[in-house]
C-alpha cells in the first residue's frame, strides 16, 4: 500500500485540497493524511513538492501506432491527396516503423501523461509493442475491405490478428474490434465482425463521416472519392449508405471517430444508440476536414471525447497539445466550460466510453494517476490553465505502479 500526498486533487469533477490517496493497484481511500496513516499502518508515504496536483491519467482513445514513422512523407491539407499519399508510401511507412519506432511513440504518450490508449491496429504489427506497453491498451483489430470477392480472405486475416491479440494475457490489455469506415468495409464483413462483438462483448470503434469526399460518395456515389474507387478498386458505386452502416451498430455502444460531416438524422441515431464521438481536432485540420461542431453534439446529448489519431495525421501524440488546439478551434464555445469538458473528455468520459475502470481519482478506481507541478495555488480557472501551460508531469502511475 502507498499513500500519495498532493496539495490538490482534480477528480476531475471536483478540486480537493488537503487530501491524500491510499492505493495499491486500485485507489483504496481518499482522506486527510493522518487518517490514512492510522488506517494503513505500514504504507509508504510519497511526499511531493509544493503545489503538486494529482489527477487521473489521460486516455487517448484513438491512435494508429503502426503509422508512427510518418513525419513528412504524407501529404496534408486535403483528404483525398492524403489518402493517395498513404497508399503510395504505405509499405515504406509500415516497414519503416519497427518495434523501436513504435515503442518511441508509446513512450512519448507515457511522457505526456497518457496511461491508457486505444490502438487502431491495421496489420497487427503493433501487437508486440502494445502487449509490452506500460499503459492499459484497448487493442482494436481493424477490419477493412470493400470488395465482396476478397471478403473471405480478409476475414481470415482479421480473425488471425484478433486471435493473436486474445492470446495476450496481462492486466489492462483488452482485445477489441475496429471497422475501418462505411466506404471501405463491405457489409458482409461488418455483419461477421459484429457477431463476434456480440458473442464476446468486445469494444467496438469505426471511423465515420470524416471528409466531404466520404459524405458525397456515400450519399451519391460521386465527388472526390469517385476517381479513387473507379480507378483503384474498379468500383462504380458505394457499397453502403450511412444509415445502413449505422444500422449495423444499433445495440452496441460504439466509438465513432471524426463525425465532422454527419447530418442531424445521423446524430439522432448516434444519440439514441448511446454512441460516443471521438474528436481528433489536429487530424481534422491537417487532412482538410474542417471543424467538428461540438456544440451540436452536446445539443443532441452525444458524449464526445478528444484523441490524437495517429502520427499519420498528427505531429505529436500529446493530449495536452490536442486539447490546446481544440480550445482555440472551438472559439464559439465558452472558454472555461470547454476547457472543463476537454479535461473530462480525456479522463472520466473516455474511461466510460472504453468501458475501463479508470479516469477518476475515486475509491475503487484503478490507480492510473499523474502528478503535475503547478506553480501556484489553483483557482476556479484551473482547467484553462492546465491546457495552456503544459505543467511538468513529475510522476505517472499505472495500475498503482510508478512508470515515470
Ligand atoms: O484517422 C486517420 C484518417 N482516417 C482514416 N484512416 C487512418 C488515419 N490514420 C491512419 N489511418 C489508416 C486506417 O486505419 O489508414 C489506412 C487504414 O488502415 C488506410 S485507409 C485511409
Ligand atoms: Fe484514425
């Protein structure tokens, strides 16, 4: 048992002052230090510097670890040119990203206070690094393929990757399923995968309505995707429409990434199915996809959480950076309220969306916690200050173990 003695605790719903936390793998009790010392006699007491703040470790629900080799290869500014650049550089990017490259990405997340991440695994090349990562990992095996003729082969490969991820037996590692997107996964494949989700109660995610090209292709089999599908995949029309796609997910609380171009009917469906939107503001900007209307999501009562996406569409895997960009991007929202929502989105809300027992400094929760060195006493605007000032992260605990 250990007792940590910060000056302040952000739970994240409340700011506590003068309380300490007794924990092993989980948080046992939050109370004044003297009380904890009496109750947990032999516990180690961790002393901290003045103005230290304890808060939940951050949760990055969407990242593509296998794409971590990209720095300047991929073309930014517009979705379709980006996609062509992915296809052109794919082998070089994926093969150029060995375990060392991926471990570096995972370690950079740890350094920036990320104690859980959702890895979208396209090929299973990241399994080893994710299995060994210090963080909790929701390992989303991706299913992709729009051609019915390829369905069997693609599904066999997907099942092999899913099985490999199930053979990882460690605390905090959760095999899961990602459906790439409505334009790239054939309904036959989606149905087969969803049966596994249902039978094995796995977590589920998908990219949805990221670009106008996607919107136009799914609605009208037209727009910027037309040449791509005709020339590369010999496909003249879309394999599904958005409502058909969403229908597959009814009854499964799904994490849908991007959702920038969704219409009101689709948002109603998201809301009634209790889906969560994963918002990746930097990725959206860099791929020319515009700005997610988070106010509209809130009006529809849809939970949204903030994530980085991969280094395929970002320059950093850092949720503080991501929140800062979001704070400036959504300039129509009240500043403090948005800052509080952002902090909650990468802690408590992300944990609930991923179904993990974390994201809060509360009794019974996993001891996933970070310590920040504030430079003075926090005030009512702490959420804004946390996002603006990039305070030093002095300690990172994951399941009670000191990892930084
Ligand atoms: O999230 C970004 C942009 N949207 C879609 N896909 C990806 C992103 N970063 C990497 N990808 C991967 C995706 O998982 O790119 C591959 C898929 O395996 C090809 S389709 C763009
Ligand atoms: Fe993505």
